[in-house]
């Protein structure tokens, strides 16, 4: 019998390395890299450090937002599952 819990435990699901990136993601990532390189070559060393700090702060903010949304989505999914089981 298939078990999602076993799949997660074994590292077959839910690991960022096992998630296949979409073509849209790859395209956006390439655009990001191109912009980063363009920006990087035109900045002084001081401005590069300031920009990296700004970028890292924005990444931290996005990570926190993603985590909050993941937790909320998981809770909603769990409640839907419980409700379905109660209504059998």
C-alpha cells in the first residue's frame, strides 16, 4: 500500500531536490541571473555589498512568507481530510 508518510521519510517527496522545476521557473531564473550579472558589473564594491544585503533581506522575507503559506495550506488540507473522514 502506498504511504505518503513513508515517501516523505525516505526523502522521495517533499525534498526541494526532488521537485522538478517548471519551464516557467527556469525562464524566470535565467532572467534573474541575467539581471543580477548586469547589475553586478555596474556597481562599486560598496554598492555590491549593500545590494547583497538588500537581496538577502528580501529572500528572508519571501522564505518566511512561503513558510507561513505552506503551514496554512497544510492545516487546511488536514482539516479537509478530517472532514471527509467524518462524513463517510
